[in-house]
C-alpha cells in the first residue's frame, strides 16, 4: 500500500511503476506502463483489446527535490477491427505529440512567476530558452481562457504607445479594450484607428452570443467621446 501511494504520487494516473534508475547527474528515469483492460479507437470510438505492438516513449516530468524526472513509458498499440487501423493508447496528463507532461508545464509557470529571472528557470528545469517562453505563454493562455466571461455592457478603449518604428521614424500605437466597470483588460489590438478596431473587435462584439456592448468610452488624445453600439449599427 505505501509503495502504491508513492507510485501514484510520482507517476501519472493509470501508470504502473516497473523500475527506477537514478544517476549522479541528478536525473531519474522511471520505467512504467499503462494498466487498462481496453482502449477506445480515436477514429471510430470502438473499444479494442487486441494489442498490435509496443513502443517506448520518453517524457519529461516535473522535477522532484531538484532532480530531473523522465518517464519511460511502454505504450501499447491496439488494433481496431472496425476501421482496420492501429492506434496508440493515450496517457492522461500527456497531450498527443508532446514530450513533456502537463504537470511539467504547470511547474514551469510557477517557477516563471516566482524566480528572479527566466535564465534561472531554464537552468533549473534544464530546457531551452525558446521552450521556456513557449510553455509560459501556453500556460498563461490557458489561465486566461479559464477567466474569460462574456463582453460587458460597458467597455473602454484607449491608445498607448507600443513601440517606435526605426525605419519610418514614427511611433506605433496599440489600443486596449477594458471592462470599464470591473477595470479589467479584455483585448489588445495593434493600431489606433477606427478601421483597425472595427474588424477584430467590433465585429466580435456584435456577433457574440450575448449581443454586444451598449456603451463604449473612447479616449483619444485629450478628447473623450461616447458612442452607442447596437447589434445593427456601430459608431465611432
């Protein structure tokens, strides 16, 4: 029972621990396999218990006590008798085609939020700078989607200097759209013209399931103007 509890803590759900190898360079390899009576074909949703062959994959997991963790999973490939094609069994916690677990990316996000620099995160998690940024933005996007809610009745639009175009020697702006009552950012669009905002933002507002915002407060320079937006007309 204690061994099973420890195995569930280290491994992912439905995985059974086979062996452990820990090296002096602070790397641990955990050989494991999935335990299930059958799997469902992703093409036709037909259950299958006919094993076609086996494949071993190596997946990086969240580190434990400063040591890198690699899961060497012996995956089974099943044969679907209905569509006559083999398929590989899925493992909960690992997305298709990924070489790291969802748990690893969540730990990476936590480290990015608490460490002094992303260089330190890269050294601790032993991954490239490009992957740190990729995983960070992916996890932030997932958190953003979890906190999404329908467009509010009142929104605010303001412009801010975004960067300077060195070739043209002009300042480039970005427009920010906020939930005016709750003081929360809803969208960020490049540019500050009405034409630039109309397609990506206004059409999205007016075609959403909850109709669209009734009042928009627009701040452009020193002037503040108010426009009513209805489902059939848009004004700036």
